[in-house]
C-alpha cells in the first residue's frame, strides 16, 4: 500500500522552486545554503518535530533518462525534494511541523512556487499534499515501532554490546553482580533524544565513547 508500511508513514514531496532570473542569489542556491547550515544531530529542526524517524531535503536540478532507446528529457523547473518516514497519519505529522518549526519551514519553502506560509496551518497542509507523490520505498529499519521505541532499542543494543566488550574474561560472580546493576541502570535511563544516536554514552560509567 503506497505511503504506509506498518505504522510508519512514508512522505515524499516535490515542490517546484521559483525561477527568477533577477534573483541574486537564485532561489535554489538560497535553499542549498540554508540546508547546508542545518544540524543533522539532536538540535536539527526535524529531530524536534514529533514522530520523525528520518528526514531528507535535497534540491533536484534535473533528471537524466538512461533507458533504451536513449532520449533527452528535462524537468520544467528545479524541485525541492522532501522525504520523511514518520509516525502517525499525514495530517498529524504536517501539523506537528507547523507547531514546532514554522520559521524553518518558511525559510526553506518560501523559495517554492505557491507556498502559502506556515502561519495558516491548513493552507500549509493542503500545499504539501498537493506536492505529494506516492511513497513505495522506505528508509526506516522498522515498520511497527514508534520513534522512541526504536531509539530505546538502539540504546539497549549499544549498551549491551559495550557491556559484553568490557566484561570479557570476568568471573561468573562478578559478571552476574555487575550485569544486574547494569540492567537496573539501563531501565532507569530516559530514552535518547531524536538525532542523538551517534557517539554514545556508556550506561555504566557515563563516559563518552567515540
């Protein structure tokens, strides 16, 4: 079924970028510059938006047809491509973007044709739906877990791997005692923040591992 894989919604949006020969720099270059400065970690605006498993934005200049027989085709404009795998339904996710990161949305999409702005939430949702394409391929590694369930699972996987690596050769009594302490400590930890799973924190010591 397009756009849906388990509980994960796949969103693909192509928004035509304004073509204005008098604009200096051009609208596509302004988008590229803004995107290049955005963080890709937990302070990323799309990590702050609720329910985002991942998000990707790129400027597509043109497409090249490589089939047979060869022919030359071009897009009528440049496009801003926005792809996201997210929890919940489309309207709820788009509403969450408007509620949490309206300034970022405006800074990016104001360079696109017909963009109404994020101040009118329903107009924003309608615009995004008008630019939407069906999604049939997904980046999310799971399709039935929420963002926070997935982050908790990754946190546990990393912590257990670290525990095993640091307790090689330990005697049975020590291993049992420290494993029970480790499990209790792990359960007490809050789930990681979206965008924070990279270099991680050792559950037992709090030390930073690269």
